[in-house]
C-alpha cells in the first residue's frame, strides 16, 4: 500500500509539473525564450555555475554541522559526496527515495541515530535555508518601487527580525540540542543564499539583461521558496510559474523571465547529475 501511495504521489507530481509547464508555454512565446537563451555569454554562465557550486558546498557544510549535533562526525569529503548524491536523487529519481530521505536512511543505518532526530536536523537544515530566502527577499523589497506601500522598509526590517526570532524560538523550544550551532548554521545559510543570488546575477549578465536586476533577483527568491513545496518534480513548473506571474506583477518581460528560470534549472540539473557517480558507487561514510 505504501509503495502504491508513493507511485500515486509521484505520478501526481509529474502531472502537475507537466500541466504547469504546458500552461506557461501557452502564455509565452517559446521562440522568444529560445532567442533569449541564444544570447548567452559563456564566461558569465561559467561564473553562474561556479557560484551555484559554491552555494552547494557551503550548504553541505551546514548540514554536516547538524549531523555533528547527533554525534555523527562525518568528514567533510564524505558529507559532500553524500550531499551530491542527495541532489541527484532529488532531481533525477523522483519516483525513488528522495535525497534527504536517503541521507537520513544511511545515517541511521551506519550510526544508529534515532529517526526522530535525523528527520529533525534535516528539516531544520531546510528551514534554515528558507529563512534566508525570506530575509533576502525582505531586504530587496524596498528597492522594488512598490508605491502602494508606504514605509515599506520598516515593515521589511520588522519581518526580518520577527522571522529570526521565531526560528530561534522554534530551535530553543523543540530542538535544544542544536542551539549551540544556531548562529553557525545561520551564517552558513546567509552565504548559501547569497552565493545563489550571485549565481542568478551572473545568469542575468550571461543573458545580457541589464535592467530590473533587483526585480529578477526578488522573483528568484520567491520562486525558490515556492519550489520547496512538494507539489512538483524538483520544483519544475512551480518555479517557472512564479517567474511568469512575478514578471507580470513587476512589469517585466515574461519571456525573458522564463529564460532566467530555465537557465537556473539547467545549471541545477548539470551540477546534480554528477551525483550519478555515487549512485553506482555508494560513498563510504568516514568519520573524523
């Protein structure tokens, strides 16, 4: 019954992704999107890939900090291999075990850590990333020329402080064992999302998009938050839908916006595919 449910959920995700992608391409010109992509400058595209890779390396260090709170002292190299394998599973094997679930399974199997704690640190790792997506989005809001909201910068500061306080409170109330690393993971998350923003900035440069940079970066942050919702395969469809409607609301070119989304997805897929090596040769979990 469980396997049947997983297959049904996976099928639904595929259907939702397909419907969203179909919907997007009924609203925009695929030819115009291709023309946007053809203008890509390789050097800036390389920098976009580089900063995306850096963001994932820092993210792997962050999750390893959480593992250490469980007395699982993985070497950074072992953890990086496991993280890359998780990226591959998340994107290319949606019908199988998810990346986070597989990491949790291996940690429990090798080190006999309680399932509840493994799930907790993996969820906290995700929430830590989401926190900074929200924080950076709040930082950018005052630069979007939203004339309908006065004193928006004060609301943004208030939301940032409130979000940090709430996340800290959740850690203190329910996960006291991770409090000693709270500010370390906080710093890691800041760099993870900053490097991804820089990656998107270089995508804009690669596509020769010189105007409305802040607006595109803001849409990217919102799309990253939306793509975490497990309704589609690897965020495919939901991210593009957010870019489309974000472009509409902020008076940007929808075709260009979808082009940015597609390039980011292709970079994600390109980097994640390297995890296929560890699918066939499972990484040994070495400890310090």
